[in-house]
């Protein structure tokens, strides 16, 4: 998951609050993806978040593993199945980017 480019005309449709190990939604810790036309941008403020990317919704072994450290971010392309793990001291949020002319009603799909 190299930083895939988000079209410069796109804007943030929604940002989550900051999550920690205690407040991270369970859906982020299991297979999910962003909806069609939606990029996820995971921004880590403290600790680390490990991103596991999967070839499809049924894959059990990741094809990609990225450790995102404090002060860094990574993007997740539309409809790419993934899950995360967070360190004990993690603090992070997610920005959902989309084309302002084609806003998505649904931002995330779960398994």
C-alpha cells in the first residue's frame, strides 16, 4: 500500500474522532473495506497502527502489511479489503475522501 494518490479535486467527506486501543470500533479490527469511490486515510498521532491488506473478502492471509508510525499516514483505496491492529498507546483517526460531485452514502463495508 504505497500512498495511492487521491484525486486533488476530492475532499474529506467525513473524519472520525480519534480512536485508541480502548475506543477503536470492532469493525476496524476485522475484514472491511471502504465503499466504491471512497479512499480511507489513516492518520496516526501516537503509537502504531498495523494495516493488513487482503486480496478479497475471504482471504485469511494478508497480501500486504504496513506499520504506520506516529506522525505518518497511509491511504487505503476504494473497495480494498483490510483490517488493522493497534498498539497499546495508539491514537489515530480516519479521513474518508470522495469526489464532492459523487458523495457516497455508505463509507465502509463489513464482512
